[in-house]
């Protein structure tokens, strides 16, 4: 039977371990999604479209005040706009000075406000999330030639909770070399669920971008839709260069994830993220805070 459970998260800002669980989004925390009728229903694209339609109605905005109060969301950090629906609230923007990316070129700033796992490389027999299978570059990127440059390189996984800022930013200057949208289902994406359904990151809706960055080499940047998030909207024109800190895209209502593959020897995740990953603990990082650095 299904077992929704909280997840251990290290809050970097407050230097403490918390157990994260949103009781108004129970299906997001299913540990056995295959056995959960609710998770199965909510993984269907048709259900996603139905929920999206509800969240775009004027009636849905009634939930905003209750949601922000219940989850202690500091609205003073966001641009002062009137949301006409819950969906508009969900894609809210920070004020320009609310978050900053590192000025040091060798530091990679967090591309999303999220909970991070990180590995210097995925080794054979990797036990988290599930024996390396869910982090197989070839399967996630959809083509062996696309994945080949990233074999044995660093990997970062970011999980966005429903309470988070859901806009995604570039962590360095560069340009998009290629992109591909891959359709799929919408299962929950937290790591306990991956242990019981190890193909989630391989079958979920995802958007794959190969980025050439100024200081971190080429990276595969994969935005993964999750439960009730079937739409990943690209904001920046893909045929134009991008700058560090600029907005790349946003996820529509729900939870979501991002997987980033790097070339071997180019960069490595921050020590605290790696340490907590080894303990099966995600690290909560604010947008722009350092999450990796180049290898000297």
C-alpha cells in the first residue's frame, strides 16, 4: 500500500535538519507510487490538464492567502502583482534584488530554489536514488550520442517543492547548442519514490537542453515535469546567448525536478551537498547560492 512520508532536508540558510512534508500535497510524498491509486491517477496527462484548468480559474485565487500563511512564504521577496488565479501566483517572480548569483566566475550559483543532491560522478552500483538507474545519462537524455560527453562526469539533481519559486535561471553565460522536448507521464519525483519506481526520471515529461557555458563547459540541463506539472515553459529565446542569472524557464503548477550532467573533470558539487547526499539528505539551497565550483 502507499506510504506518504516526510523527507529529511538540510536547510543551509538556517543550518538545521528538517522533515519536509506538505499535508496538502500528500501524493507528492508517496513512497510507493505504483501502489497508490491517487498517485496513479495524478500521473496521467489528462489529469494534469484538468488540474491546470482549475488552477487558472479566478475562483482558485481564494487559496493564495491561506497557502502563503500556512507555509510561511515571505511575499515581500516577490514582485508586488495581483494574481488573477492560483496558477499565476505559482509562477510569481522574485524582486530583482531578492536573490543574487556569485560574482566569482568559478562558482556555480543555484539555478533553482530547491533541494539538491550532488555527486562528483555516478559510480556503478550507485545506491541513491536507485542503483544509478534513474541517473543514467543515456536514458534521461534520450540518445547515446547526446549522453556520451557526460559519462563519468558530475551530476546535480534539484527537487522543487510545491511551495517553491518555480522559475529556473541560467547559472553562467553561454548558449544553447540543442534542445528536445520528450513527452511522458507525471509521477512524483522525490528520491524515496525513485527507490520503488526506478524509471520515473526516464518516463516523466522532460525538456533536455545541451548548454555551452563560459566557465563550466558543456552541460546537459534536463527539466523534469512531475505530479501536476506537465508544462515546462521556455522563456529565453533558444537561438540567443544567455547570461548568468537570467531567467531560462518556468514550471507550471506542482512539484518538479532538474537534473544537470557535466563533463568529467570540469566542475564538482559543493562539499556540503555531496556530504548530505551520502547521508540520503537533500540540501535546501536558495536561488543563486553556490552549489558547485570548477575543478582547478
